[in-house]
C-alpha cells in the first residue's frame, strides 16, 4: 500500500491496480436566490455557483473558485467524494457527503462556471462509472505487429462510498495477438461489484486488416473489361446502321421499278 498525494491510496497486484477515490473537504455557502443575474454576480466575485441534488430536492450553493479548482485538478469527476460543509445565512453549518455530478468550464478562460453535486449517504451503496486504463505495452503490439483495442473505457460498479475506486489500471503487457481480457477477469477491490456483463471484452490485441493486392491476372481482366464493353457497343452500333441501310435499299429499288413501269403521259 503506497500513499498517493494526500487524498488517495494505491493498491496493486501483479496484473492490476486501483486507486481509492479522493475524498475532499469543501466549504459552501447556501444561497436562497436562484437564476436571474445572481450566478453572474457570483462568478464576478471569484466564486462559483453550484447545486446540490438529492432525494428529489435541490439546494443552491456558492463555492470558493480557487478552492474548487485546486480540489478538482486532475481528478475524475464522478469518482471524487466530497465532504461538503454547508454554511447557512445565519452562520449555522451542516455536513453532507456528495459526488460531483457535472462540472461546467469556460473553454476560453479555462475556469469553472458551475458545479452539480449529488448527495449520497455513508452507509448506502452507490453506482458509478469508474475509468479503466492500461498498464504497460502488450507483447502482441510490441513484437507481433498487433493493435491494442481498448473496448471498454469505464466499468460500472456498485459499492459503499468508502470503497469507491477512482480508477482501475489493468496490466496488458502479457497480451498476445488474439488474446482478450474480459470484464470478469479484471480484479476489483473488496466490497466493489462490477455491473457490466462478465463476458464483455475490456482489452484485446488484434492484427491490423491488410487489403490483398490484386493478382496480375485480375488486374489485367479489370483493365480489359471496359474495352470489351466499348467494342461491343461499337459493334452494336455498326450492326444497327447496317440494318437501317438494308431497310432503306429495298425501298429505293421499289421506287426505281415503279418509275420504269409507269406509262408516259400523253
């Protein structure tokens, strides 16, 4: 067990590794006014508007902009546990545990514009998507010319908040071409249950598809085919012209014979 920073723990085995979800403490002020120009005024003061959802209710909050930015730096949003300290207008405080549901950013200024929290309880299991990453380089890629296919980017798991992994790393270095690591083969920490179908592939090494070059005979046949079609069309046109000519010739002959037989007028 190796500590990671101040908020996470790393657990590892020979072919897998997972990091316990970060648990951060954040202070928030409860605000009564929702919508209108209030969020813009909050942002102008260096703070961030937020909403806490849970049990069919919602509560409007505002956060310290620098504090929430530092807390979320490099974190996976759905796998971060938040201990919220809520301060009401009268100064009283309450504690709530939550997961980050959504973070909205300003793409131009690279600042946090809004945060949505989802309230959870310490003793109730939750269901979340946890990202899966590969460790190492597959031998089938390194020496066999294969391509690593990362089929599932996340795993849906069920666990108590204290057991929530932030991410799961899987060692793929022993994968040969044609080999697969399925969901059921991914090692998970105690207390965590995967909800995906066990037979689904997470990683596999495939050979790249190579288009076969045409044989000389096939290439020659393909090149000659349009010429055959043109010759056929030209022949048809010649034949059609000949038929038209044959039809016109009898008519001319009949006209000449008629002119010979017609008696001269007196």
